[in-house]
């Protein structure tokens, strides 16, 4: 599904309580891009352990949310605005916690859910 689409990382921390509508407004007003362009827009939180991705397909928006229980995603330092990512960089971002922790490959056991 994500083959040959452009992927943009919004580098400033974003409030993860934002909904699809609010993220669409951010893409439109702050990034000066069309949220319905078919591009994948990625947002991060301040702590670096959560990301949201906004994607538009025919007649609907999809919002993905990923939270790490341990570790952090690796983001570019001192970056401002938006970075266009390659597919390789996107997959590296999703696996970034595995580069800094040896125990990341062990499955987590969950006892409590929020």
C-alpha cells in the first residue's frame, strides 16, 4: 500500500491527543500541503515514544498510532519543519527502538492496559 508514495515527517513535537481533523488542519495550514494528497504524514510527541501517521485513501482518512512501551523512536536532531523520508528511512524509523536496546526483540508481556 505504501509503495511509491511520499512520506513526510513533521519534526516539531505534536500533541498526540490531536484527531484526524486537527492533524489535517496542521498539514494544510502549517505544512502548506494537501492532507488528501495521498501522502503519508508522520507526527511525533515530545518524549519521542509515540508517533501518529495520517494517510488518505479514496474517500477516507486513516490514522495510525504507535506507542513504544520502552525506548524511543530516533528522530533527526535540530530539524525544523518537514522532512521527506524514503521508504527505507520510514521502515528504519519504525524499527528505531531496536537499534538502541538489545532486549527490544523480546516480546513484551502486558498485564495492565490503559
